[in-house]
């Protein structure tokens, strides 16, 4: 699934969607992701958001919850890890170790 399709899913999600604020790793840009389908994978949401920020698409991106300072599990649904109104940071995946 490409990022255009994912962005459309974010924009066209059902009334059960939720919103959260997200910023890039440097904190220089932020946006509110509105009506996000809670059943979307966190990985899909991260890639769609990276496209919205015009970040390189050949990089893997992940989301970190600023409240808990934990990285979200890419394979789980976004709705099971984020509460409406949370602030997330979009960060490149660092494959260390």
C-alpha cells in the first residue's frame, strides 16, 4: 500500500477515528492528525505522516509517545497504543545493536 492510499485512509476514516498531535524529530514542524482510523497499523500511520511532512520515503519511520517516552509497536493498531489528544514524535528508525 503506498503513502497516497494511506493518507486517503487517514483523511476518509470513519467517525470512530481520533486525533493526536505529531511533530518531527527536531520539533520544527507539527500537525494534528485528525480522524485517524484506530485500526490502522502504527507503521502505516507513521509512513503516511512522514509523507505529509515531506520526509524521505526510503527511510523507515516510527512514532514515539511523548507522554510515556516509549516507541509505539509498529505492528499493533494505532488505536490500541494512543489516546485521543496524545502528542507523538515521528522519528527515523535506528537499527542499532
